[in-house]
C-alpha cells in the first residue's frame, strides 16, 4: 500500500492540474472568448465558473465596462467660414461584441481607439464644415454632439464597439486668431467707450449751460424784484420823511445839520476847511441855537394842535 502512495499522489496532482486547466472564472466586468488552436470557439458574457478543454483551448478576457477615449491634444477643424477652431473632446465607448472586436482589431485596445478617433475626427470635420464659428461654439453645439454620436456609433458597430457618448469639452480659436480677435474686440470697445464719453460730455455741457442760464435768469429776476422792493421802500421812506419834515422845516434843517456834523467829524484824522461864520456852523455858534430850534418846533406844534 505504501508503495502505491506516490502513484496516487502523482495521479491526484495530475487530476488537479487537469481540472485547474479545464476550469476558469469570468468576472462580471469582463467578456471571455474561448480559442481552440487560434480559432474562436465560444463567447462568454455571463459571470461565473466555466470549463474548457485543457491544452487545446485557451481563454482571453475583454473589458465589459465603459472606456474613455480622450484626445491628447486639441484637433484643428475648419468651419464654413474657412476659420480654424481647436476642439478638445472625449468619447465614451464599450465593447458589445467581443468576437467581432477581436476579429476586427485583434482585441487590441490601442488599435480600437485609433479607429474610433479617426471615425470621430472625420465626422466632426464634416459637421464643422457645415457650420459657422458661432454655431459650433454655442448655437448648435449639442446637436453636433448628438449627430456625431449617432454617426460614430454606426461605424463603431462594424468592429463590435458601441459609442455611448461624444462630448466637446472646449472649442477655441487658435492662438494667433484669438489675439487678433481680442485686439479687434478691444478696439471696438474703446471706440464705443470714447463715443459714450463724448456723448456724455456733450450732455454734461448742455446741462451745465442750461443750469447757468437758469441761474442767471433767477438771479436777474431776484435782483429786479429786490430793486423794485427797494425802490418802493425808498419811495415810502421818502414820502414819510417828506410828510414828517414838512410839518417842521426848522426841525428838518436841524436834523440834517446834525447828520452832516456826524458824518464830517466821524474820524479824528478828518480835516474840514470851512469859514467860521459859515452857515454850516449855524447850530454850533451858541448853546441857544438848539434851544431856538426846539422852541420854534414846540411853538409850531402848539399852533398845529389848535
């Protein structure tokens, strides 16, 4: 019995090796293609444990998940206006027919990406060639992406691939064109700004002139009314003075003399050259001068009272 133990152990190892070579697992994120001597014999898309003929058949796995094709550098396209634009995009795709995918591109993901990139670029050149810069930038950007997805998917199905989405991340003008556009925009904005400033300056001068005119009119009217009021006041004052002084001419003469004295001797430095017997000193010659004037005024007032 002991002599047969190595034999059974070797047989067990051989059976285990055969079983391990006959069984394989498929992940839920993968497809599996079974090859027999280089020829595709089966396609497995369901996850789980599966079997194959050892030493004759082999298995190759392909990713079932959505993959991304992202352009390394923006591509240059020409619009209907013959203007260049730089487009940065990405494509979402996945394998739906692993057998056709293997037959078409040998199961090489790099070759599949190259084929998809060529298809998308050719479609975008056609779409951009029918539209203006404004349309590709904002006006019909969504429509371009939808049309491009449908067209690219039709071609991608030929290699067992589905195009899930095509997205334009950025659409820009080339650097040299952008600079000229920016300079043109800047010049246009400056022209508009200068025009608005000139219009504002003209309106400001007009408003200022109108305000000055209104100020002059208001001041003239105010001065006229003031002069009228002043004239009327002077006339009333003169009438009152005339009425008051008319009742006593002697008192009026006395009052005017006092006013003259006050104005003449206002400052100590004033010098007055007048003859001593002048009429100017009528009420300064004697203390009785003022008494005579007052007595005369009193007498006249008494007569008027009678």
